[in-house]
């Protein structure tokens, strides 16, 4: 079951969720369309994944930013039409969407 919250806490082993998708909702990301990105994730629920409206993730100007924890995978400039790809490839198949990775934390050529 998928859930939506506004907490910034990370999932814990005791949590009912294995992952949390945090979608920044701070000013710069919202101006870039983060509210619609959050709504798109909410409309594609995945079992054991918590969809969370996050406060600032500290990467202003690169948003909308999406952070998947505990994987610590950062996606930048996420568009509504890309959400189904993240859901299918990352959340369901456990494969990062390489072309959407935030280069600051996932430099090209590194398998992290």
C-alpha cells in the first residue's frame, strides 16, 4: 500500500514501507512544477512505498527534486511525464533511471 505524508523522516526497518519518495515542495521546486510531480507520484501508488511532500532538499535551481530513500537516489528536473518511468523502472524493477540522475550525487560513469 502506498501512503502520502508530509514528514521528512526516513523509513526505518520497523516501518511498514520499504522506500520513501520525497518530492521537494519548497518555493523553487514548486515554481518548476513540483506540486504536479507529487500528484503524479500519488496517482501511481506502489506497494510498500511512501510518497512524501518534502520541505527543501537543498538543491534549489535543479528541481523539481525527487529523493528515493533509503536508496539515496536523487532525480533532478523531474517532469510529470517522467514519473511513470521512475515508478516502473526504479520503484518496481529496482533499476535507477540513469538519464534522470542528479549528476552532483551520481557522476556519470560511477555505479553508485
